[in-house]
């Protein structure tokens, strides 16, 4: 996949915008390959440093986008033009591109009610979009189990080109990495709470909050008990990300 990238944690991160990513994903599907699409944020960086399986899934990913201001900043410090590309923001442009290209989608994760409402929203917003199926795995299902799960059977049996995976990190990335062996000409796109946002079961930060890079503060204010420790870990990895990006820029010879 030939496009400009930058390095973070020894991994390649793409500089694609949301619109470019949607087109690239559909082009790659038509070229006859199965691949995963991840969106890196600080929480993922923490998990990459601690979880070898998660890192290996990232190493095999077909496209890695910069989700979150700190990741985009790391790319800019390395002299690249990077804009934030969150998984939630990718869903609708990718559905529009899929409709134009005649590609079908499937939804996997979250809850049955959320998937049903998200599917209705997408079909009404993008008339003609093909939704091949939806599946909500049981809570706590093991994505790394040696036995074949119902979720994997759903992937094999569903004639879709794009699978939106909404399981949360690292489960969705580990599942997507495993699922690429089950299909040809398919993209497994990890989108976190994106389907819950479309269904109205979760409320995303207002657009202006996202534009100034403070969506994390919005989430923390809504759920401090669950997120405080996670965000502290994120803050602790930020200095090394910035310093490593500045070093890479100096080594590359790009002007500061």
C-alpha cells in the first residue's frame, strides 16, 4: 500500500485523511486482498508496549490511521502532513464510498439493538448501501481461543467486503487480525464505539471539542472512575512519543 507514512513505536502509521482512507480501502479490496484497518491512539500505544499479540496485530495491519491529536502531532513533528482520522469518523465516508463502488458491509460487535439501529441509520442515509449481515458476539467471548468462534463463522458465512468491528481495543484488533485469514477481498475496519454513536446509545463529544483535541477530556468527565487510570497511563507515554518523533525528524534532516 503505497502512501506516505511515519514511524511510531516501530510501526508504520499512514498519513491518509478520512476521505483518502475510505477510497484507499475500497481500492485495496478490489485489488483482491484481505487486510485490517486500525486507528492508533495513546491507549493503543500503552497496549502495544505491554501486549505482544497486540503489537504483532499492528505489525500485520494493512492501514494504520492517526486517531487522536497526540498521534497526529507525532507525525507532524516528523515533518509529515497528518490530520486526525478516528475510526468513528471513517464509518460514513467509507459507507458512501462502498455504495459508489457496489461493495457490501457487515457489522460485528456492540449489542444487537445497537447494530440494528446503526444499520437502519446507514441504510436510510446511504440508500442502496448493501448490508450483508450483523452479529453481536456474547459478552466476554475469547478472540484468541484456538476453537472457532461463532464470530468467525459469521465472517466466513457473510458475503461482505467491509466488516466494521466494534469490540473495543485490544479485542477488535486481535479479532480483525485473526479474521483476515478467513476472507479474500475484505477489509476489517476497527471502529470502537462508532456504531453505538450512530445508534444513539453513546454520545460523542461535540465537534468543536474534537477539533481542539479535547475529546479525551469530554470522555473523562462523563466516566472518570473507568477512564482515570487509563488516561494517566496515556499521559505518561506522551513525553517519549514526542521526544522520539523529534529525534526521528533530526535524523531525517528535515528542518524543525
